[in-house]
């Protein structure tokens, strides 16, 4: 049950704990959202709200992950006080953009998603049960946190009308699969409060309904389209389309089958229409896979274009290189008595003092042996002193002999 591993905050200071409780904390102080308080402190997640024109939003979220300090803010993302570009991967931490979110994944067992506005979600591995503190609760599987918050609203006719609106929206056909998975009643009250107190600004209402949809997907539901031109409309760049519940592992020109090996929860955001992939080569939006370009050594190649290199010819097809072996001879060599290059152009250094098989045909039609020994003027380096060609009925040995040129 992923609902038990999931803590979030959104909109008008709403918080959902790991154990499924809900409350509000309308304050702009800096808080410990969640941290490990038993044994070694693997992680700390802190956050601070601010109000912009009366609308709450996240000013900053700070994640300390095994000593690495990651700060998420509207103006920048920093790691140990150094600005970074995404995707960022280091110290067992991956930070990347997925659809409408910034996702932070730490191998220690924490995943955080931030919508760059007012929403932050933290998911923990089950190994952290009964080991957490902070606003997200103790993660013991029981909704027994001390903090309780009842959402109160005025009893005006306007708010009664908003109650009907929220009831119909959250209990409507778009969320049929969600009703038995999460506390719909809390979200109806939160939606009503948000709508009553900000009749001109629907951003708080949109945030609450969006969180309800996301929580539904995270607990196994399949929310459908609920946004309209009049309510919480989302627009997308290029030819991407907004979807309420789509695979977060986007198929791209360079990885056209990524979604087939992805088991993450569906998320909302801008995605490519069915039958297309995202052009991550030219960044032109969504294209059919047959229109994908390829890249090699920094150069772009159109579909159908080719380039040749030693022993093979490669053609760009459906965003991938299809290479044909031209049947060139393979070359193996030894330089300096220790630097070896294989038939497949792999190189390594080997210092040995024996007779070694350099190459051998599998049916033993030939073998080539090399004798390595200390060089004459060095006790460390090795030199190739002799090479022996072994054939089925004879053998030929080439040994090092000092001679003076020219030889007649």
C-alpha cells in the first residue's frame, strides 16, 4: 500500500502524513517536514512556505541526504551551495525533470517530487517505519499523530454552493476509481475552503484537486481528465498534450522503448500523443519514431543517412544506428613488450615472465606464442623476446637477435 509510504504538502498549507492523516499548518516558519530520528540520521527534509499576493507557495525545500545538501527553490537548484543543471547524478542522488515535476531520487530509499510551485511529496522505503519525525509523522502505520486539524468554513450561501461544486467534481466520473482508496471527504472540505476564500483565484482549488488526483494514482487508481478551459486548464509547449495519468518514463528518439521497462506510478503533465516519441535529439517536440534523427560524435544524421568507419557502415533508422560489419581483418598487436591491443581494439597493459598464447584458432590450425621476459636494462619492464608460429606440421620461432644493419 503505497499510500502508507507517502507524505505530501500542497495548496493552502495542507499536509498529509505517512500514516494517512491530514491537517493544516498556516505558518511561514521553516519546518522539519520529515527526518530519520532513530539511529543515524540518513536524511532530513525541511521546507518553508511563503505567501505571494495572498497565495501560499513553497519558498524553499532543503534535503540533506547522507550529508549532501540539496536545495530546491524557484530560482535555482543547488547541491552543497553550487548551482547544478538537470539531470544531475552524483553521490547516489539523481535529480531530473519528469513531466511537470522535479524528481529527486536517493539510493538510501527516498524519492521526492516538487512541482516548482506549492507541492512537495516524499516517499520512503518501508525500512524507515517507526523511525521518522517531523510534520509527516512517525510512519508507524497508524494515524495517531497528536496534531489534528478540522477545516472550518463559513456557512454562507456562497460556500454551500462551493460545497456542491466540490462534491460533484471529486465524486464525479473522473475520479470513480479513487473513491475507495483515499479520504475523499477531507479533500471535499479542503476544496470548499479553498474555493470560498479565494473566489477570484482558483489556484488553491486546482492545487487541492490536483493533489487528490495524484494521490489517487499513487494508491492504484486511474484518474481521468477533469480539467476544462474554465477550470484549471493546463497548456503544453510544441505538440505535447496534457494528460492526467500517464507513464512518467517518456519514450524518446534515443530510447523509444523506455516506457516498457518502467513501473513508476502514472503522473500528470505534458506528454507526447500516442504513436509518437519525444525528440530529445533536436528538441522539436513529438515526432514519429521514423522521423527521429541520430547523433554520432556530435554530428546529426537524418533518417536513412549513413557514415562509415573502420570495418563497418552505420545507417540511421528510427533514431537508432543499424551497423553492418564490412568483414575487415582483425589486428592484434604487442607494443613495448607489455602494451597489448586486441582484435576488438581493446587495450591493456600486462607484465609477465613466461611463454603466453597470444592467439589461437579454435580448431588449433595455428597458434601464436609470445615469450615475455625482463628487459635487458630494466628489472621491472618486460620485453617480447620471441614469437613462435605453431602450425599442424611445423613451427617457426622468431627470436630477438642483436644485429647490425643493413643485412645482406
